C-alpha cells in the first residue's frame, strides 16, 4: 500500500502485518478517550443533559412560585384567620390537596395546579404556622 507523503510516518505500520497493530491502536485509543471523557472530563449524552435541564427547570420553577403561594396565603390569612386553623387541622397527607383545590398553586397560564409547588408551599407554611402541640394524656 502506497502511503501519501504527508503520512510517511505511518509507512512502517501500514506495510506487512503492522496494519492490524495500527487499527488496534486506533480502537484502544478511542475506547480510552471515551472512558476518560465520560468519567473524568464530565461528558454527557444528550438524553442525560435533557434530563438534567428539565430537573433544573423544575427546581427553578418551584423556587420562584412557592414563595408566591406563601405570600398569597399569608395575605388572605390576615383577613380570614380560619385559613391557618384549617391548614393546621388538616391531615399532613391532605394539605397539598387542600391548597390545590383552593387554587393557591394554580398560576396564570397553567391549566392545572402543581403538586410539587403545593408541597413546597405547605412545608413553608407549616414552618411559619406550626400546629399547636397536642395535650398530653397524663
């Protein structure tokens, strides 16, 4: 096989049985490059990047909208003190549903309320308005 002038440094590997070694070197180099790239250089597949971006977008959305829910609830609670009592008396697994039914976590442009925002809103509200301690039976 005639090697072009600019690839003359490969001529010892192309002549005779050596092309097999050259191909093995290319394959091994490619495998090592991919292993180093994906494990050490933080390369990602497109599907992984899409997943990371969507998770990040959801976290940003929750961080932006949950405080709005809390502020609206606090503003409404100033005129209707029963809202806080109703929230405190509701079962812990049912509080998100109560906020969703009341419309506290349905924002303009959305058709349905968001459960993740409702969960974050309930956690913040329960830190602000903890339920009263239950009387002991002693």
